[in-house]
């Protein structure tokens, strides 16, 4: 019990804690196995006893021993009772007595038991697929069966069944029979589970045919008198080669069985000779068959296994190689991808570099980097071009870079850099404008910007920067400045202060671009007591337009002084432009205002129409009086006057096309918009209105210059009036007109008016003539109405240069004669004349 | 010609005639003086200065008339002024005392000859 080295897996009787049920089941299974083994043993024994050669119980082939060995190997040695009982049952009828049968049974049980123990001890494999397993089973059979042979033969002698001298042959036959039983039967039984591996019908058929051939050949040779029994061997060898133990074991069993049967019946090769000779022949033949077949089978199996192992190894190697190869190719692929990516990145980088270069080229911007500790400077291609060299023509360092700077600017550039380095912190340097001398000797103006980075501790590390060639910009700036200055100087410095009107002018340069336009305006008092307004636009921009505009304005003033009538002035301007070829084209509107009558006369040469904003009523453009632009018409008579009313309170707006012309809208719509904006009204002052009109345009983005001139006809009467006139005899007449209008508006009669006018005029004339001489100065005139009395004050801040001569005496006489009272206050800071005149006295309606 | 005033010249009987349109002040008095002198022919018995169209006359104009009268007297010529009663310059002339040396006609009488164009 428990000796088995290979106890079956369900043998759990040694395990602790197992349930009684499981133990009972195991015991029942063992009993079933014992009965099976006993039955098999008994049947095999009864069959083989028919082949007995000695008495009736010594046979040349004893299969039950093989069955017992296999039972012990497969089920474990604990099935020995089954073997023992079966052996006793077999021997009992053929032994001389029951004791002899029992002893023989013990021997028959012990022999396979020992053989099985021996096999298990040496690590026998039931598949017999190794040479050592074949050798092991042969040795185990040879040695193990000595037990049964010795006990069996001994019992035969002792029981008197065989004579003492018959012990040797009986032992030999017994031993050989048991050994052959083991060698022929055990391999076959052990090979039975292996038949499951024959899956294809072809193989099964082949095996069956082979076994049939073996049987046939064996039967044939056993029938022959010729001793040719060995002819079976090649077939057995073939079977062993083709099917190993599956072919060899049944083949050997067949051959050995047929041979034993033939020997038992004394047929064929066993027909003649002694029993011993027959026995020897049969045993030798059987031993040869058994040894040859399963030794050969074992060797072939081993070889096959070795080949399989080799093949598996080769396959494994192959697989490993494939794995390795695929690893390698994957790595290769990755490498390829990486290379492609790198190339791609490199290409993109080059692309970006090229784009940067082009951008720099277009913008005239060069960039540089200065690694300060190494004093290594890198210049972009454009940097070289700006300096007049081919890209990367030479290696740059700081001193080489500074050498390009114009000698007058070198110090400034160096100082800029040194100050930055001294600051010892990351920062942006102040921009610097400096000149360089290019390779060809020309000068350029550059605008430099730079950034300094320092290491921890403030040591300078790196400076990067850009330079921009601003030479052309500087030039353009200069020209723009000149044009702007010119234009500003060409426009009137101020507007004349004329009682009865308010004047506001606006000039807005175009928001876009640098060019100065040719828009202009003017307002002046002209002979006859009129006020002349003009707004014009010279086609083109820049210096030329500005200068043409200036000339036109001056010419207009000159013509207006000669004859202020609109047709005259505009026709003369037209002729001027035609004869002098001042400009290709110009528009102008000229308006002459008669304050006394409140009417305007005007001529427009291709200019947008003036706008009239009445006190109440509809805002409207003044139509008529429109001729072609100056310089485009053949005959000057095409310019015809139109006239319109401008009652007190009305406002007249004249402007250049910038106010109404905008991208994307028609001129008509522009005019509509302006009219709507002007209709909105509600402005506190005329200035506010102008600003609002401009803002409404600016909000929509003015694209051209705008000149705007607004005139409001206002009442002068009622309140006090102040005049400030130049100390010039020519100022006297305009001043008189203002005073005359004021007097009219306060309701003074013609006689009183003209008398006050003369007195006031005298005071002014005296101030003009005596206070300043040829010098510059102003005379202030104030008129006020109080209690039906007009008060006139004329003040100058000069020194009367001569004692009153005849003129002054006469003037004083006039003043005293015309006015109710005259006071003259001569102070160190000027003279003040105060006069009064009652409207009632001599005021003839 | 001055912007303020202009002269219209002609004859009235045996005398020369100058009609002053516009205003006379310090700014144009010298100019007017020359023009008026030129109009007074040496052969005539005198000079008639018509101020009926004169809208403004101040002491500068008075001084001009005084000087004119003196020069004419030196040539044995007479200066006569035409000033309607409603003329704006009437008051000034009256105040100036010019009437003492130059007779003043109210003008516009039927006997006075028309001024040729």
C-alpha cells in the first residue's frame, strides 16, 4: 500500500480531512478494478493454458503476467489481491493440491509486482517511447520473472508433479513463458491508449492492412516446413517504423501468439525435434520478435521525437528570427518615419527662413543677434543688403558691425549699447536712429531696435535686434512737413472780424495718407462794403497742389480788390489758370455778400453747391451760378452769376468735396446726408455746428481733405458793439460801415446817423493818424445805446506823436459840433475819446 | 481809383464840374485831391464840386476843400459847392465854416445845367 511512485490522481486515501464518502467511493473503484483485473487475468490464463508445453501448466507464453504488470503500472500495486485471487483460481485445478496452487499463485503475483516496482523505480514511461524504457521493461521482465519461475518450478518439484531433474527445464520454460508474456502483452496493453492518436482513416486502414499482412505472413511461414520464420521480421520492422509501438506491439503479439500456437500443435518448424529444441526455438523466436519490434519502435520513436524536437527548435528559432526580423523592420520603419519627419521639419524650417527673409526684404528690415561673451554676431541676409553687401559676404563681430555706422553717429550708437550693458538686466534698449555708410559710399538712415538678455548675476549674454531702412520714410516725412507748413501758411491766418457776420473756418487734413491736399478757403472784406467768401480745391496732392492753391488764393484776393463782382473774379481766375498753366484743374466757389441788403451773389466753377440754413424753414442748397471747373472751359463768359437772399439769422456753409464725397456713396447721397446733418440744428454756436458737421463725416471716415467755411448773418443792433481795427487809414471805411449798420439797427435816423458816423470817424482817424504813425497798433471802438443816447468810445494805446495840428483842430471842432458831449482823456497808456449824442435831438425819422 | 469814391467830371456853364461819388476820408483824400485839381481847367472861371452824391465827408475832406479853395483863389478862380439840404455831409460843411470862403448851392435847381455823360 502506498508504494506506488505514481499513485493515480484520485487516490486520496492518504489525505487528511477527506470525507468518508469519498473514501468509500475510492474503495469501491479499487474493488471494481480488482475484479476487472482478476477477470482479465483468469480469461487470459485459461486461453494460454491451451498452449502448455509442460504438463498442463507450463506454457511458452503466459500473457496473464503481462496483464498483471500493466494492471500494477496503470491502477497501482494495490490491485494485487485481484491478481492473487485470479492466479490461485487458475492454478487450483491444475496443481496437485491447493497448497501448491496457493504457493504458485503467490509466485505469480510477486513476479509482476516486483517487475512493476522495478519499472516505477527507474522512471519507466508507459508510452515506451524511449530506448531506455524498452531496455527497462526487458530487464524488469527478465529479472522479475525469475521469482515466479523459481517458485513455480520449485512447487512442481516439491509437489511431485515434476521429477527433481526436471526442475531446470521447468524453470526455464516457466521463466521464458512469463518473460514473453510480459514482453509481448505489456507493450500492447500499454500502447492501447495511443490508438486514439490515429485520427485519419487512412492511417487506421494502413495499420489494419499491415497487421493483416503480418498475420498472413506469420501463418504462412509457420505452415511451411522450411525454417523461414524470420521473414516476419522485416514486416514487424516496417510496422515499428510506420507506427512505432502502435504497430510493433500488436504485431509482436500476433506473431508470438501464432508462433506459440504453432509450437503447441507441433506444426511447421516445430514438427520435429525434442521438446527442449522446440522450446528453445520458440522462445528464441519470440524473444527476437519482441526485442526487435519494440526496441526498434522505441528507437524510431526516440528519433522521431528528436526530429520533432529539432523541428520544434528550428520552428521556434524560425519564429524567433521572424519576431526579431519584424522587430527590426518595425524599428526600421520607425527610423524611416523619423527621418521623414526630420526632413519635413527641416524643409519647413527652411521654408520659414525663406519667408522671413522675403518679409525682411519687403519691409527693408534686417535682424541681428550678438552673442556677447563670444562676440559672435549673426546678420540676416537683408541686414547685409541694407548695408550694401551680398548676403553673408563676411563674418560679423561687434566692431565690424559698428564700422558700418556713419562716423558722426558711431559714438551715439556705442553709447546706446554701453548704457544698456551697464544696466545689467533684461530690457529693451531705446530705439535709435542712425546713419550708415554703405559699401558704395551712399548714406542710409536706419531705425534700430534691440533687446538685451543677461545671465543670472547680470552678465551680458545676448542682444538681438532689428534695423529698418527708413531713408525713404524720412524723405517723405520731410516733404510732407514742408507741404503741410506751406499749406498752413497759405491759408488765411485768421478771419476778418466783421460786425454783422460770424465766420468760422475749419480745415481737416485727410486721415489717410501723408499727402497734403489742395483745399483752401478765404474770407475778406472787399471794396463796396461787401464780404467775399471763397472755397476752392486744386486737383492733386503734395507740394505742387499746395503751391498752386496759394497762388490761386492770392490771385483771387487781387481780382476781388479790383472788382469784387463774382463773375469778374471767377473769369479772371479762369484766365490765369489757362495762361499760366498753374494746374490742370481746380474748382472754386466765390460768394459776395452785401450785408446792407442781405443778399449774396455767387459763381461756382465746378464746386459743390453752398448750403443755406435759415432761421426757420428748410435747409437748402443754392442752385444756379454753376459753371465748369476752372481751366476746363473755352470761354470765360460761361461763368454767370446767381443771387440769393441771406436774411439775418441765416447761415451759409461752403465746403470742399471731402465733406460730401465718400467711398461707396454717390455725391447726391453725400449732399443729402450733409443737408440732413445741417437740418438737425440745436448747436449753441456756429463753431459747434461746424464741429458737428465735420464729426458726422469723420465718423464715416473722411478720405480727402476738408475745408469748411460757415458764415452767419447776425444783427449788430440793440446791444453794444465792439470793433477793433488796425491803425491804418484803410480800416476806417470798414469800421464806418459797421457803425452805420449798427446805427441803422438801433433805429437812428439818417441825419443823426451820419453825424455820429462822422464824429466816430474823426475820433478813429485821429487815433490812426496820430497815435501810431507808421507803427502797428489797434484802435478799439465801442458803441452803446443807453437812455436814448448813443455813447461812442474810441480808445488807442499809442502816444500822440504831435500836438494837434490844423487837421485835429478841425476834427475836434466837428466832433464837438456833431455830438452832445466830447471828452478826451489823454493818458500815458493812450488816449480815450468819449462822446455822447441823444437820438431825440434832431433825430429826424 | 479809390475803392471808396470816384469822380465824375464835366462843365457847368463856364465852370468846371466835379461830382464826388462815395466817401472821402483820410485814406483816399490825397488821391481825390489830385483828381479834383486835374479836373479844374485853367481856362474856366471856376470849379463846381458837387457833393450831392457824397456819402461821407470828415475833417480830411474839409481840409481838402479848404486847400482847394486856397489854390483856386490863387489862380483867381472861384470854388463853389453843391450840397442839397438833405445831403449827409451838410451838417459837417456847416460846422466847418467853409461857407465863408466857398458859396454853397442847394443844387438840383432848374437852371443848373445837366452833367453830360
